[in-house]
C-alpha cells in the first residue's frame, strides 16, 4: 500500500501512571520486517503493572495482544503479502539447540525471547497501543499467524493471552478428571476455565463478582464460589482428598499464594500465573512443600511451539473469546480504557482498543 499517512496516533507511556496520546512518525521497516496496521489490541494486566508501578523507563508504547493487516513488507520478506490479516506475538525465542533454555522448552527465559520483537517507536515494548506496528525479523518468521476471514481482529487479539494460558495448563500437567480450582475469573481466569474443562478436568472457580461467576458457569465451570472459604468448605465435603489436584492463581494478589497451597491436596500443585514482576514477596508454609509434597509452580508468558495450536482453538471456536470482551474503545479514549481495565467492576472484562475507530 502506497497511500500510508505520514504520521500516526500512539498512546505513549511517559512515566508512572502517565500515558499520553501523541502523534508520531509511522515506523520504518527494514528489509526483513513488516508494518502492520493495528485493528484491535487488548489491554493486559502486565501493561497495567508497568504503567502503575513504573516498572520500566519511559518513553514506551505498550500493547501486545494485537491483530491487524499487513500494509508494508520489506524487500527480503518471503511468504507474506500486503493486505493479509494477521495476529502477531511480540516475543520469539532463539530456538537454538545450544540455548540451555530453549533446549528445555523454558522459552520465556531465553535471552533472545526477552528482546521484544515488535515496536511502534522508542524502546520496543509491544506497540499495539498505536495505529501501526513494526514487526522485526524473528517475529515475522515465527510470531505471525495468518487469520481466516471468519475470525475478527478482536478475536485474534486473544491468541497471545490464550497461548500463555495453554502453556500454563501444560506446565501443570492438568489431566482429565483432575479437580482444578481457579482463583480469579477475569479474562485470563475464564480462558483457563475453558482450557481445563476442555481437557476433561472438573473446574471450580472463585471470584467475588457475581457476573464473572455466572459467565464462568456458562463457559464450563462446574461450581463457582464468591470466596475461598466457600471453596474450602466444598472441597472438604466433596473432594476425596479434601483438596484440589491443582490450584491456579489467575489474579495478581500474591497474598493468595498460601491460600492456593492450602486448597490443594497433599502432593497437589499450585500454579502462579499472575505474579509477573520481581521483588513481589510473600510468606508461605515451607512445610506444605517439604512435608506435604505440594508443588509450587510458575508459568510466565507464552510458548511459541503452541502458537498455531492456540490459534486453531480460537479459529474453531473451541475456546470462546467474544463473551470475554466487555468494552471496545478508540485509541482517543485510552485513559478511559486503562481506567476500566485497572479497576474492574461487575461489567468489566477484557477491554479492547481499536486504533482506527
């Protein structure tokens, strides 16, 4: 496309709790890169943490749950055409046989993976909170998914977060007939609910918001509780071991780590998903891990080898994502969008930015 504008709108992080809508030059692409016109980008909890806690140096343009259309291709790019609709992930590992992390499938710890491969300007940080994004070589090769016409951009924006959840399910080795307790039924918790149900697990969920509990039941949860105390009482009376086989912590409250451990049976597993920054300290009962052999696991970011499988789950509607979208807002309303995502209420789930709305 030769009719690209000279500038674009972007929501620029300028410091702790400060995101400003600015007009910037459209990124220039190199010979092995592509330029994507962003049609939808979800707001993720990790974006919010960086903004509210000032975890990285400004300026940056966040946003990584993104999908759009290719509008420019570098002269050495093969296999892609201008006009194709794609979803893109912003982290791709080196996939080298001599990388100690890739060899062990610990892709998120690979030094290359940690180098963000998409940007709308400044230090690469995703870039989906802008109208155009530059996709670097390694993400062009391994991090782009072609979209069928039956899938909308906002549905495709869930490929990245669903990939992280599928990785977590595999990390915890969740199996048919496991009793899985999921703490939190925001967008991530609801994705976990559907994935665990799909493998045949019995799914119990906890969330204080009645609307989220109702949606969880509609999407496959067996029982929904307003409090962890209710969940504990139920497990005591109904689970053969008086505890869950696996507990998934899908909320960022690290004070609930001990609660998750308490709610799993001896030799059960507690999976931490939402603990995504360092120096996040809490106290736990070491005896529960040592003597009771409970496992405390972590799962962070995605698994590139599961990317196509993840996309197919959405393409076939095996995992429903449309019910998870509560708000669609233009980039000009980014402040409202961030506020909604940061302070969820009964009516708030996934907030989608539509840069061209």
